[in-house]
């Protein structure tokens, strides 16, 4: 018998530390070649580390959420027929793993958070390999879990269980390592579970327990990015109301005439167009500030960041060369990027390199927000919801569709007067939408 050592991989790009996000095995588990052992995360990507050998887990080098140095022992696997210690970098094993899942910096906006749900255990039991189907069945069939053992489920499944009023503790998990899937929730709801506590709405909330949930993985990156933005950038916000009655009328007519063949337009492509036109007059807003070097770089191309809500957290998808796109091209690209981010298929290039960002909470947009700038950019435009309000026009009271823009700027490089003029230029374009198309 011998020990095969897998070390924390060197992902490249000069990264010296890597976060251990999740274990898929525990000490004593049998592992097979290519079986996923752990997920690790850099600033830009999540990497799955597979096993290059068959054997038994002898030691785990750290706990979920721990930041480990590149080259540190990640896991020890006891193998047959080896008489000495054998070390292998995790990078070699990771080379054959599934493609990396990119991680974007969080958008600088606040969003309505989902109700709290129990977090997955740092070390999750995994089914033994295909050579032991009975073991997998035992894991999947388990319902009543041991005290302190948390059910394994994705954030989307946890959110759905919360909405259904279902206690995950009593749901069969048919996925790998007993993970609870959407189909398991469907089965639970269809047949009920005799002998289990009644799953009534609010049952979890009435259980007056406390739980410490560590910030790991993407949540930790979001926290770090938000802290960095607020620490390094002296923000100031500027809010202006926009009469979008004519804009909405134009959008409705365009969708009626061309929606079936070109796709439906939302407000975002029209706002992107207004932003592009306004930036011709205020190029200093389409910039990134390297405060370490003391250099502001202004860009001719508009690489527009668009905040996207995903199950993993808020990400900024980047629509490149917004200045060269028409409305339908903008709409199609925004939709494509949002879908890629939500399904975990977005590439690193699609999640980095923005020069100015739009943040929209859609129907939950509220009246006013104070968005946080997506460092190292210098401006962010926040979109609030559209509401009908009584307005005075030419001495008479009329009902108009109104929308607020809540925008934030880096006060080190953007003066308040210029920020106000920039937002007023956007307002003028949106209130007279024909001007969006006048070159």
C-alpha cells in the first residue's frame, strides 16, 4: 500500500492562493479514476479536481471555505501496489476535468435576497463508484438524516423547497451523493411522506434555530469585490426621474410590427442605445480607473456590463461593442449572455472587461437605489421600475409612465456637474426617443 498525494493546483496567471469550495468525498471513501474529488476556486474560475487513481481517501488537506496555497497537499489517497509516497499536482488531474465555470465580479447593485436556506455541508458524502451500485442506492434512499447532517441540494432546489414549504431534511435525494433534485421535490409533493412532519408553509421559519453559514465560493468573491469597491471608490449617487411614456409607446409599436420576426424588445436595449449616444458627449464615463497607477483609461468602444441574477449570485455579463449594435442585436445579445450566465456556460471573456455597467432589478426596481460601482469602472446606471403617476403638463393633470435612473459615480475622476449633465443627456434621449436614431 502507498499514498498518492494530490496538491492544490497551479491555475496559472500568477495566482498564489486558491479557495477550497467543496469536497465531494470524505475520509474512508473509495474513489475511482476520474471521480470528482473537490471544487476549488480562483478569482476567475471554479475548477473540478478529479482523481487520477483508484484508491481510498486517507486525508483531506483542508475544510470547505479554506484558502490554501498553490502546491499545498489537497488530498491523500491510499492506493494498491505503491511502496512509497507519490505526489502529483492537482493541475495535472484538473487538466482532464470538466471545463472551468467562469466567475464574474458581482454587479454593483442591491437585489432582493431569497429567504435564508440551510447551507450544504462542507464535506458531502458521495456514492462509491459504479462498481458498488448497492452503496449508491443506500445513499439515495436515505431520508431521515442523522442529527446535524444537512441535506445536499443546489440553491435553486433550496429556494423552491422554501417556496413549497417543504423540509429538505425529509426528502429522498436521488442525485449523486444523495443530492436532492427538482424531481425529488416533485415526487415528495405528489405522494407525501407518511410518518414525516407535515410540510406546511412557514414550518422552517417557525423552527427557532440558529445557523452560522460561512461565505465560501462565489459568495465570498462577491463579498470581497463589494468590499473592495466601497473601500477604494468614493461613491456619489445621482437620481433623476424620466418620463418614458413615449418610449414605451414606441417600444410597443416596434414589438407589434417586428416582434415575431426580430424578437421582443425590453427597455434595456433602448437604454443601452441612449447610453451609447450620450457617451459620445461624455467619454470620461466610459472608463476604468487604475488607482494604483493613477491612470484613467477612456475607451472608444462601449463594452456594456449588464447585471444578471443567477442561482449562484449576481454576475455582470459583458455585451461587447454596444456602439455597433442595433436594438434587436442588443436585445438578442443581452438575452444570450443572461442565459449563459444562469446556466453556467458563460466564458471568462463574456464575464469580464466591461467599461460601464447597467444594473436593473426589473419589476422589483423600487423607487431609488444606490448601486455600487463595478470596480475599476467609474460609473454605473441603475434602472428602477416603471410606474404610472399623475404629472402636471401644461397646467393640466395627466397620467404618465415614469421611471427613475439611480446612478453612481467615482468622485475622484467624475465631477458632480458632469455626472448630472450625463444623466440629463440620457433623460433627453429617452423622453424624445426619435433622437436615439438621429446621427
